[in-house]
DNA sequence: CAGCATCCTAATGGATACTG
DNA sequence: CAGTATCCATTAGGATGCTG
C-alpha cells in the first residue's frame, strides 16, 4: 500500500477529509445513515420517529444532501396518501462499516470521555 | 426476534454516537487529531501552520476541548519565549485508526461524491 | 403523508487588537 | 510564542403554518 499524503490540510478544496467532514460533520447526516443501515427502506416518517429529536426541516435538508451526494436513494410512490421511501445506495453502504467503527469507539470510550470532561470542568 | 438497538437515537444524552459526533462534528477537531497523528509532539504554531486556514481562536478552543476530553496532552515548558507542545494521549491514539478509515473512505469516494453533487446541482 | 416557505434564535467561527 | 478578549458575520437549526 502506498503512503502518500494523508491530507492536504492547507488546501481545503482538495482535501477529501475536509470535504467529507463538511458534509457529515453536521448534526444529523451520520445518524440518518446509521438508521438506514439498521433497516431499510424507511419512509420519511419512520426516519423521523427513529431519530425523534430531529426537526422535520432538518430531516428534509439532510436527506436532500445525502441524496445529492449519492449516498441515499429516494423513491416516490404514486399513491394517496403519498409514500416516499429512502434507502442506502452502494456508496452509502460502503460508508457503514466506517461509521460502525466510530460507533464502536464511541461506545467504548464515551464514559471515560465524559469523566475527563467533568473533571476538567468543561462542557 | 427483537430488534437490537445499535444506538439510542431518541435519547441524545445516552447516545454515544450523538455525544461523540457533537464533539468531533465541528470543523477542526478531527483535523487536529490527524495532524498530531501524523507527527507529534507539535507546538501550537506548528499545528497552526499545518492546518493553515484555521484561525488562532478556533485552534485554541478546539485544543482545549480535545484536552478536556482526554484526547490530547498539553505540556508547557518554562522558557522564554514560551513553548507549548501538544501530543495525543493513549485515548486519542486509539481514535486514529478509526479516523484513518474515514480518511481512506473519503479519498476513495470524494471524486464520485463531487460528481454526484455537481450533477444534482446542490452545493 | 411528506414535504416547502418563512421567521427567528443560538451557535459557530473569522478578524482584529492586545498581553505575559 | 502562545495565547486572551472583543466584536461581528455567517450559518445551523428550531417553531410554526401551509400544501398537493
């Protein structure tokens, strides 16, 4: 495997990390991907209920971003009342293992982090 | 069969993912960890130059958060002019492989994502 | 049901000036 | 050098009301 530059940090345009973080660093995108990774397809309302605290607006804009990035597929059924289903694309699925690693790490270290934070008096 | 909860998404207090994302979902923390992962220890100014576009203020507050979370160690040397060195803690190092996976994924998929985004007319 | 449009507030983060 | 302190612009995101 080749060891080239990990990131070109000085140039945000060409830095994949910056670019990707700018997308998934928001409050909801990662969560939506994880929800869909757990069970799909899901309807708009089902995702909404799964996350619970997300506002309708943010769910809408987040899903649109994910769709624009080719991570989520949106299917509209010509029914009344309307039904819209969301599922992961192959690209979206390929991100899941990485996110799962993050989840695992979070589960493993959250308590310690919480303790450190409390001890430092920062929050 | 009952569905196993990966994350308790409805409860942000008890959800490690939410909790961790709230910390690293910011614009700079992940970048700082990656910089230190590449080479440490680093002085304040060195990190500043490595990232380039970060403001002094944001570097300061981000480092303080990472320190409070026990991911980064801060060492002050009693010299004139002052020297402060930062390095990763064991906990911080344990996050690196996960972040590296994210970097790898980003490198691999960024061009496609960029293309999808452009095609969708969103940005 | 699945949204869009609008308004509004809170948080993020950049610029600048100053200090031990 | 390694920060603080302050001010200000931008953005994220919530609340509410309306529509096909």
